C-alpha cells in the first residue's frame, strides 16, 4: 500500500492519510468513514509510525460499507 510505504519512509501522517483518502475516493468510493494509524499491539492511536501498526479503513461504495486494515511494520 502506498500510504504504508510513505509512512515507513518517514512521511508525515496527516498529508499521507489525506492522499490515501483522495486515492480511495478517486477509485469510486462515495465516502471514507475513517482512515487511521493505530498501534498493532493495542490499537492505540499513533501520530507517526513509531511502533508496529495497522492502518485501519472504512469506506462506502454503492451503499456497502467496506472495512480493511493493512500492516504497517517499522
């Protein structure tokens, strides 16, 4: 995933998530409900990739809510 690769390369969180949201919406989704970086161990919010993490997402397309998560290792 491009967002995870950017975060691993040291990109700042907010602009990286903004770009990922734009990519999701450009792919035909109507709404991004959430896109968050959370610590893998306990799902605590992270402001940067400082621990093994998960990138959590929920988005709507065609009246269906899709959820997914991506590993974001250090």
